[in-house]
C-alpha cells in the first residue's frame, strides 16, 4: 500500500512524498476546494429526495494548509487557514488528484 513518507506545507502548495518515490504537489486552493467532507461536497438528504447542498462559501485564493494529521493508515486530515478542518483526504483520493507535471499530462491524454 502506498503511504506518505513526508508531507510539506507551504504558502502556495502541499507536497506529499509517497513511499513509492512519487512526489505529489497540490495548489492549496485546489486541495481546499476538493475537500471531500459532507459540509463541502454536500450529502444525501436523510429524509430522501435530492442531495443536500454544500454550506461552504467560496474558498479564498490565499488559503493554505496550516497543519496536517495522518488518519490511520489510509488518509490525511488538513487544517486550513480559513478555519476548516473536518475533511479527511484518503490516500487514493489524493493520488488521483496529483497536480505534478507527469500526472497532469497523463490525465490530458
């Protein structure tokens, strides 16, 4: 199983070096907007009917990850400068969204 070896937080991006040698990079704003939590992505309406809409305002261009925590052996939780911290990003979710040049060019094909 691929797991993070190192996670770096900067003013502009989050970097993750995986134990398979791949180095992922994510723009802070893009990763914050991709938060998979129910608050950000919406959730199923418990009373049936359509999906409940997300309750999050637009993400600021200068948002940045301020902290991270590994969640078990499967995910990373980030705390963001806008106060949000409920998203849990599974490793496969992050790997599928990698913004490095190699991954970005593969997705374009």
